[in-house]
């Protein structure tokens, strides 16, 4: 089931809704990475709905099914506010929990400082809090300059090799053919990502909700050690799991997403379902 949410600045962005089978236990709000979109995660969303969770997966403005102003955002605060405004439309009768993947981990953590109290917990899947990959130094200078004089100039996202995400053949083929993946972003968006990184320096003491950190042992995109050290600074309780042999996009593991049972266990243990 698909829907559209209109943000306070008038931008209408798409989301997918997976109604819970039976009485819902919690509401999960899912956020995708810089290049991906909700369509990458149908397997886990369908499974979680089957386990009794109401799942909403947002396509970030300019990404996935959202064709207007592809790869762009007015500011980093607008990306945070998009999530906050959507969460506020959901009834508070059940726990609301973020499930943020890769780059979206930045937005999830920053949300806790800018809009505290909206969610009861967060699951961070291979979050882009401390990435290994960034544009070359000269490109970063060009992005900075363009963000001031030509903010909608496009630059490549430095993740265009599918093997950074998975080694599973069928998913590699899916990524090579995916028409909705984002391969370029505006200077303004990439500058917003930089400012999100700066914002993250101020966030740990504001993250008072429980956090489950899920990492892939063979992640080619995320620095697992640095990420874990950062998350350990959170004021709220943190638990972490590393999946042996797994690549960055846990959804695309050969036997399917390995994290489903762990997420359900953690939600139950923390009283969030």
C-alpha cells in the first residue's frame, strides 16, 4: 500500500505502508540510505508486518518514487523535519520506533536533538555515522563552491559500484537495473549531508531513547569501529550486534535479512511492542 505525505513546505513525498497482520504491536518508521529507496526493503517490511508491526517506509524527498527535484533538499534541517512531521501524523497509542538504514542513520540521530520525544526507540542498520567513503578532496571543494553559487548542480554519489552494497548475485543484478536508485545529488544536498555530520557532534547527549546498533562484519561503506565508538556516547541504553560475513545492505544477504528476529527480540525486551 502506498501513500503520500505533504511536508509543511509543500513537498509531497511518497511512502509505503505495510499494515500489521493482527493487532499491531508497534509502529516502525523506516528511512533509507543516500542511494536506495523503500523498494529495496520489501522483504523485511513484509516480514515485520507479518509479525504484527505496522510499518511505514518513507522515500526521502528527491529519491525513490519522488521524481520532483531529484537528489535535492533545501537544507539538512528540512530532511529532519520531514521525518518529524510524518511521525507526528501517526497515532501515539502504540510505540513509535525508527528503523534507519545507512545514510539515514544521520537523520535519525539528529532527530533526537531537534525533535526530542517523538519516538520511543531506534534501530540503526549499518548507519552512515562514520563512513569510509567520501568524495575526493577536490570534488568536495567543488561541491562547497557550487552550493553557494549553483546549488542545484549535480555531482555523482561516490557509491555507484553495486558490490559496495552486496555480493549476492541476484541482488547485484537488481541494483544494476534499478531505475529508482539515486546516483547523483545536488551540491545543496551534499552540503546538507556535511552539515548533518557537524550536527552529529552535538547529538550524543540528546539520544536518550534505547538504540539497537546492527553492523555488517564486511561492510565496505561504514567504519564499524568508529561507528560503535560514537554510538557508545549516547545517553540512552545501547545494544549492538555484528553479523559475521555480512555486507553493507543486510537486506541483500543470501539467506535473506538476518536481523528480523533480533529486532523483534530487542523491541520486546525494551517494552516497545
